[in-house]
């Protein structure tokens, strides 16, 4: 299982424009694993924290969906935010969050 996760993270990291990937514990928001260089560990932790907070805020907004015909299952499935310097793609399930950090000038999407 661990090698499958490492292989998946490696495949994400080698994608054009991806600067790094952070996997967080969904309950605490603490980083479990990342692909940033050892020197960039504090950057990885910061992106993990930012991703957790953005997802939490987006879910709060998403709870309003049920009042606009979205039903009880409506909400935020993924979040994508782009600034001038980075693009963050955040996806979560009940156990984990993944934050993919990309260079927006090199993004294929």
C-alpha cells in the first residue's frame, strides 16, 4: 500500500507544472506526506495548512447549496484556486486531503 501511494505521488510530481504535493490528515489538517524537497518542508507544511483552511471555508459556503436546490449531499468535492504565483488543487475524502501545488504558467489545464 505504501509503495502504491509513493508511486501515485511520484506520478503527480512528475506532471508538467507540478511543484509539489501535500497529503494531510483530514481530521487534524496535519501533513502526513509531501513531495517537496527537505529544504522546503516548512513550505509544504504551510501549503497543507492553507489547503485545509480553504477547504474548510469552501465547505461552509457549500452548506448553503442545500438551500438553493442542491439537496443534502450538495457541497464541495474539490477546490481549485489560482494566484499569480501558484495554483492549488485541493481534494479530500473523510480521511485525507491532497493539495497539489502547480506553477500556473506551466499548467496544462
